[in-house]
């Protein structure tokens, strides 16, 4: 328009938009920020008929459990108008109070059975104080959502009030950590997050976080996707199945194959050996030879495990091959393996370079650090192999989609 019709930039845009003026794009940082609304509980309805019907009949939660939380004002029914004032929306509101009894958090769940249903936190909630119950024992049960919490209590009713429970209303750890801070008697955490990809990743992350703080922790998984689905199955209804983490499935398969392969006959693992394999891996990836790159990564794992076992053996250390293999398998964390394969290979290169500082090992402490370094390299190799396999599977799926179109 500008070149051929001699129009100015605004004139050209107006013509292309059919006479509309358009709007100049402004980055978020330049946009005027609306003032944050103070936290306020949604307006309550005159009764809780819909809440009781939804939780006890649709969700099959025990009526006494619902009544307990309702009596403590931790649960009520809201009635909110649409913006134009023509519609009413009813929600179950799960309230979180702070240590002084002041409401700081509210999670809303739509009470309509058609469609996926609304759920979300009220604006300006404090994530430290989500829906919870405080007991007298040392156990804290952690859930993703309030309905998961109520469902678990329904399934495990014996002496439930003596334990403590918290619903994260998402998968952030703030409410869990706040409860541990406020109540020193809570010394054992039971993670009861959803049995799906997101829940498994969060559970692994929180377990490592708690163990780093020397807090006793365990994980309890539902048989189906979550605890409410377990209630449905118990009543003979169709339940959403549990979803295993794809990376766990790949990890189990790859570790089994590595163990069946056996370690190299000669444990001549060194920085030079591993560097050469890394160079080959990158070259194969560059040319799209994924199978060959996979072989190189697996060979790096085997050589690194052999190197670690060799160093432990020379120190008469109790850590043997089975311990190294178990550590490789059990030490894998899905939340640590979200990045790109290139990033993983860069980490591998960094660890391989660090091996060179141990080329003249003289002390037992240094030999132990060298063995640990070999184990780190094996762990990076396993993660890289998993990322590569995920990439291959994605490419195959894309190819199948193209062929089916």
C-alpha cells in the first residue's frame, strides 16, 4: 500500500482493516495495571441445598463429612450474579482461615453437573492459607483440591479428625509449607496428589523438598485418577483410570535394558572415552540418526556405571553394582527432566569436564567424589535417552497424523 499507492502507514493500516483504525500493540509492561482487588469471600446463598446435593449425590462424599466442614464455616454455598445481572451462579466455596481465624483464601467449585464445571480461586487469595483441617496427630495429608480431601476422608473415615489435611488448590507447595511452619507437631507428610502426570511430578518435587528439610514424607496413590474417582469405582460407577507418567514408563524400560546389557568387559571409563561418545551423539543428532545417538547415550550410561563401580571397589566401599543401578533408577525425577535434549547434553559435557580434575586421585575422599561424578554422568545419560525417545515418539505421531490426513 505504501509503495504502490503512496499511502502513509496509518492510511495503509486503515485500508487493510476495511476502514477500522486498529489499535497499537502495547507490551504488558507498558499497559496500565488495574488496581488489585482486596480479597473478599463470595456472597453466600440463603441455604446449602445445592452444595449438599452436589457433594453427597454427585460426588458421593459422606454427608457427615460435608456437615462437619459446613458447621465450621469452612464450606458454604455462594450465589453470584453475572455481569449483566441476568444470571445467577451457585458455587461450593471452600474457605481457608489463617491462624487468627481470619479468612484468607477461597476456592470455588461450580455446582452444575453438565460440562466440565467451573473451578478456581477467588481473586487476591493468600496461597499460604488454603482449605485445611488441623488435628492433633503428627500426620499431614496433602491434596490438590478440596473435593480430593473430602473424598479421601470418606474413604478413610476412622479417627480422621485427629489428623491434619490441606488442599493446595493447585500444585504449589505454599499452604503445605505454611502448615508445617505454624504447627510444629506436624512431622510426617503424606502426599496424596492426583495419579496423573502433573500429580506425579509435583509429588516427586515436594518429596525431595521435604526430605531436604529433614521432614518425614511418604506418597499415597489413588487406584484411579484421584480419590473421588476411587469413590465412584467403589459404588460401581465408571471411573477415570490412573495415568502413569510417560517418563517413568521409559525409565523402567531403559533401566531394564541397561541391566540386561551388562557392563563393559573392561572398566576403562575416562573423560576421553565419554567425551568421544558425546561428540558422536551430537554428530548423530545433527544428521538425524536418532537410533545411533540413542546407542551412544546408553553406552555412556554403561561406561559411567562401570567407572563408579570400579572406584567404589578400589575403596572397599559397600556400594556395589546393584546399589549403583538402584540409584540410577530410583534417583530419576520427572520434574528435573522437562528441558531440551541439547541442555541435557550440555550438562553431560560439564560433568565430563569435571572428571579431568580427578586424573591424579590420591585420597579416598577424592575417589569417592570421582565415583559420584560417574553416577551423575550416568543419570544425565539416562535422562538424555528418555528425552531422545520422547522426541522420536513425537516425530512418529506427527508422521502418522500426516499420513492419516
